[in-house]
C-alpha cells in the first residue's frame, strides 16, 4: 500500500509519494521502505508519473516499463497530458509481445483478487464458519448486482472466446482451498468472476497510474489517473479515476491517491468512514424516533406497519437534506480555505504541502495498531512549465558520488549515448 498526493495550482504540480511496499507470502506480510513510486517520464518535457497498488503490469515491474518508455523516444512531446496518457496506453500494448496465455493469467488474477478481497473482509466481520458463509454469499451477490449496472469492457464475442479458454481454470479457482466447502457460493462466485472480467471495473489487484504536468500547448497543469488491470483481448483494461484540466477559472486542487483516509480527515474535518457511519446512525435514530412517537400517540402494531414506508421515506428525505447542508459546511469551513491557500502557494511551499500530507498518513500508520503500510523516505517533485520536472527530495539505493557514470550519462542518449540513469 502507499500514500500519494498531487497538489496543483496555476503555476505548478507537486507530486509526493512514500517508499513503503507490503509483500504477502504464505499468509505473512513484510514491508520494505525503499521502493520508487514517483518517476520522470521525459528527460526534456515537464511531465511525471506516480504508481500505486500492484507494482507490476503483465508481470513486468512498472518501474522498468516507465523507464523503458522514457528511453525509447527521449525527445517525444505531446500537446496535452491526455495525449501523453494515450501514448503510454499504446506503449503498454507494444513494449512486449504478449500472447493469449498472458491475457488468461490477467483474467484469472482479476477473479482471484475479487474472491480474496471479499473473503478477507467477511472473515474479519464474522465469528464462525456459518456466519462467514452467509455473509460471504450475501456480499458477493450484492457485488454482482452492482457489477451488472456497469458498462461492458469486453463484447459478448470476446468473452465467449476468453471464457472458453479459462473456463476449466476458473472452476478450479472457485473450488480452491476453503472455497471448496462453500458449495452454495460457487454459482455467485462464477458469476462474479465473469462480471469482474467483462465489466469496466478495477479489481482489488489493479495498479494505479497518475500522470501529471504540462503538455506542449498547455500553459496550466493537467492530471490524468487510471486504475489498470492488464491486457485483455488486445486492449488495456483501464478505468479512469481522475481527469483534471486546470483552467483560468478552475485554479487547481489537492488530490490524494491510494490510502486517502488521513488526507480526507485533514481536508474535510471528519473521517470518511465515520461520516458514513454517522449518516446511517442518524437515519436509524430518526426512524426509531418516528415509530416511538407514533406508538406514544396510540397507534397499534398494524397501523405502525402500514406507516413504515412513509416513515422510511420521510426519514431518508430528512437525512438527505441534513447531509447536503453538512457537506456544504465542510466545504466552506475546511476544504475551501485549504484549497484556496494552496492555489496561491509558491513552488517550494507547494512541495512542502504535498510532502506533509503524505507524512501525515505515515505518522498515523506508525502510531496506530494497523500494519504500517505507509512510510519510508518521501520522494517529492515539482513540475512547472518553465523549469520542467524538478526533484525536491529523492532517495537513491546508491551513493551518487560513487556512481558518477550513472549521473553524468543521464542525457547521453539524447546525443547518441547510452541511458544508464537509474531513477
């Protein structure tokens, strides 16, 4: 896991990312503090990228892919950041000769990640096998109903071809290990697998890619973010999560990625998960109060049952009205003042803000009982139209003064030399 921040105003983009990576092997988890997640993807243009989530694409490290993308054509430039991301997507399809077996691995990993995600969630919320089974089936069935509402990524013909290839392997995944005993869950699990693969929905094992900076014809910064699962049927399965194009009226923003909870608390004045719980609690309280009031006025059980729908409708309307006012107050008192100030910050303070927001998440993970999934050195870069991509803080796995060949050769390939630059 990770925490990453992009802070944009009219003059620059500040990007910050931690260095923690969490590895899971055999049910055990281990963390390291030295992973690179922030990259310059051009040696001459003001554009950078961050990655989070799955550190690999089609079993290749994202670090290798992005540096290879930079190396292949070091002089490339595009009019907008959105054209940069289009070019990156094309590169993902062509940097290696992928075959059908590679796509089958992606499809199966998508299904497995959804099963694992709901299995872990239900296991932490249940007290025994029977409760787990009931909750697991209920959660998967609910997820399937949601997935059905999404747009298709694969056509019917594409799914038939893919499904025919992976069918037997998918059956074994559904019945693997503990799932073998959950026979009532096999049908909804197979339905989930098909929907998760076919629909435009990022899987729990997807990679996050954030590209930000300035295109050739952009005087104000832009940002484009995706969650990417891999290649299916000759196309990159990517889901757009953020598309920001700064204008003279829309001056910028503060955008967290991956683990966003602490930044949301700081920006909004309340924890998002607690806000949802608070809303549901208020709704339940109002409904109970309405029923208690009707009972006190002498209505019997039959009359109360007849009024249940009316109580529920009135309660929902009251909660929606309250929450709309609540969100407006949060924007006015918490979000807007910070964003307004960020929009006026010079480049160095913009970098400090981005780094501090990542540090906030890192500190919370360090002093809480949760697994420390955010930490290590924080890499920070500022991208501006005039100065380009500038590192403010950057870690190395080597000492620069002992590796002058790497440092001095950074721009060699622009003049026909080799690109040995390691970061």
